[in-house]
């Protein structure tokens, strides 16, 4: 461990709200959160509706029931407008809607039809456009599979002005898991600070699409390649039945397959931060254990590992889902940093690693949130599959010289799904929506000049003033 450059960040828990508690049993599952500065409220989306919480206290201000429209998958807020992504009520392979609400009155102000299964949405920095990721997954194996797309809504007219798809879009890079536009399923969208480009995660396809927001068309689809788990610093635990937790080198490659994404600027360039969760298509029969695959020549230690049956071949490295890490890429998809085995290793050190997930995707990095504090850009990475809520904290100010800071472990919270970092009234905050415990928790963040006492950390964050660096990826 070497001392971290820059300030130490203190983390203090402000409140935690259980959406299923007596008097607040709205039915909402805490999944995605958005902040409205005008009303100082946090809007938490989850299946049946959205709970609007007082950001100062965590108290419920209002529950907005969306069950009449369909299941709500995401919420985004800009300029006093809250946008909800709603899938089709009766058949999610059919077109969904975006429902709009006034954040002051919380009244519905209209809707716009979008593509199938709108799973995530985000505004451009100026609020002029709303981008909707239409994931368009089939419901059953071999069933109707709609085409994935992005709906681009002009917020001045509240109308869809373009719905770019993937047919005929140039593909480059390695290990794209499909070659048909029908199979690209947009998972997440991150927009550049200048609003000129959007980066669309195609998780199951192990790819990122670059969307030009001037022409509203896709420039290219970039394959994200694979991670080598036999390389030093990339070790994994591939076995959940050996009664031990141990990271070791394995002749396995991991598809990156990011879920949450975010962008930031460094040195005048745009970089994309990705949480490399890994996933299979919902109708995919491609997943199977090594021991059941018919592939030979692999050690017993790997036989429990879930792999891609189409990407793995006898006599070569196995290919599994997810990279058990977070990465930073440039705007062309080139990998400049990967956290290696830090996330799994730190979860093990905190005694919150779930060995039952070793055969699958480890801690499953899910969400990403970025914030600038004290002149440093900090990245928060939510880990979906740990025994308690875990959010890893990194200094990514220089994407070529990233420092691991520490891990926020939230007692009583389980499975962070959505992360939200924001500044308000001169203070900085991190809100974490937890899907399994059905809780939303708010933390206050502050820069503390070095040297600072580690006694600041009442949440078990001792060591937040120290860093571990991974070797960066360069030519």
C-alpha cells in the first residue's frame, strides 16, 4: 500500500430509508435514484412506481404509482422534469413509454411512445434531449425478439426525433457476441460532457456503441475484448464448492460486458467508466458449467465455473461472463485502466465476499457514479453480489494513474443497484439504491486535507487514506 495522492474523503451516513417498512410500504423496490435540486428530493424507481424522498431526512414525500402504465425501470431528472422509463404493461416485447412529471407538483405532464423495453434513460447535459435505451429483450427462448434501439426525444417538443438502430452499423474490435443488429440490446447510456456523443453499453454483446448526437446516428459498435484471468493481478476464485475462498490464476478469459457507465473529462479528453458485471441474454442457452460442457482437458478446480459454451473451445482458454472489475476506456473503446482483482480481494478482506458467487461472476460490479471533490474525480463502484452492501471508491482523476481508496460497507443494506452522486448546498452526497434489502441510503462526502485522522470513519472505512494502484494498460 502506498499513500494516496490528493485529499482523503470522509464518508458519513445521513439516513437510510426502507421502502417496505410500516407506513411506507409502497411496493417500490429500490433500484434507481435521481436527484432534483429545485425541491431537494430523491426520486427512487422500482417496478410498481417511484417514491419521492426528502433528501434531507429520507422521509417519504409522495409515492407515484405507475402500475397503470406498466413497470418502471428507470428515472432521470433535468430542469424540473422527471422522466420515467416504462415497459409495456402486457407484453414487454412491444413498445413502451416515457412518462413525464413536474418535479415541483409531481403531476404527470404527458408521455411519449418509445421502443421495446425502455430500460434506462438519461438527459444530455443541457437538457435538450432525452436518450432512452430500448433493451428489447425477448421473453422466452426462441420467442419474438424485437430490435434494440435508442429513442432520442427533443425536450422542447416532447417528441421522438430519431430512433437509431444497429443494422448496418460498422463493427470493430474483438469478441462482439453477435453480428446481427437484432441482437444488440442497449443496457446503459452515458453522455459526454459536451453533449456531442453518447456511449451505449451493449452488455450481452460485450460491446459499446458510439452515438453521434449531431446526426442522431450510430458511428460504430466497438467490441470490448476479453480479460485474461491467468495474468498477475487478475486472479479469481472460480470454484464455489471447494470450501475455501482463494484468488488464483486461471486459464480463463472474461468478457467485460459492462452494466453501469459514466463519462468524465481528463486532459481535455472524454473517458468512459464501466462496471464490468457480465450477463447472458435472457433467452440464451449459451451458459453452462465446464463439467457439463463436454469440453475436456480442464482441471477439477475449473469444472464448476459457468462459461460461454459458444466462446469456449477444447484446448483453449475458457471464456466466462464478466471481468469482476471496473474499467476506464477512451471514447473509441480503447482500454486504459482495469482494476484487476481489487474488488474481489477487498470484499474478501472485509469478510463480505460471497463464495457462492465464485462460480459465476464474483462480486458483480453493477453501478457507477462519479463526482468531483476537492479537485479530484472520484468513482464509486457498486458491488451487487456481496454479503452486505459494498461500494468501492477510486480516485480516477488521471485515468492512467488510478488509485483505489477504500470500500463503503453498509450494515443492513444488501445489493446496491443504482448509485447517484450529486452536490447540493455546498455539500457532496452519494445515494445508494439497494434492490434486495429494499433500502435507499444517503452518505455525505467531504474532502479532508492530509494528514487526517482515520478516526473520521465511523463506517469501518479505516484505510481510506491509502491507495492500491493497478498497472495501467498502455501501448
